[in-house]
């Protein structure tokens, strides 16, 4: 709430534990499929996220939602999470979407430039609007 009062342009990580704060927000919010038990598994994310977005819209029907289904790291559900993004996009053609590619880039011991390029092309095909692409680690420095 304090960030909104000071002019931030977007709020990240609105979930089932904190969504009630959005009642008077006039900035876009990134909504993720998480509750007090953590991130939902990829098979349940779409329905969970859709229900959460409905609840948020009841609090603030004018709010600008950006959906983030969470991209899982390699060997921990990456392909299933990409499939979830694909299914969500087919159902919600006009909803803004974000994908955080750091879970993949940072945890794959391979060329970070190439991983980011591949994930960017997948995001382009899925019409994902925003990529969160960190370069914090030494491994990923200058890889964007």
C-alpha cells in the first residue's frame, strides 16, 4: 500500500494471502497462484488463478491484472508450467501476462544468453507481455 501511495508503477506478487489490499489500487498488479501453503502445482494453477482474479475483481473491478502462472525451474515442472501458460493464454486472449524466467535461467547450468533467447521466443509465441529477467547472479550477468 505504501508503494502505491508513493507512485510505484506496478505491484508484484499479489496472491491469496494479500489480495484484499488491492481495493483502492489504480496501478497494475501481478497476480500469482499462491496461498498460505505456497505455489499451487502446475495442474491446478489455472483454475486457482482464475478464481483469485475473480475475487480481486470483486474488490476492485477496474484494477489492471497481470497474470503470472509461475515458470517452474528445469527438472521441477518446467514443461508443465509452460503448458499451463499456453492453456491460460488460449482461454484469456486479452489478459496481460508475465513470466519470470529467472527460475529457469538461474537454475540451468548452460548458456544464460541462449536460455533467455529460447524463453523469450516461447514468450513471444504465447503473447506474454512482460518477462522478469534478472541478471543478479554472476552466471547471468549481461545475459539479457
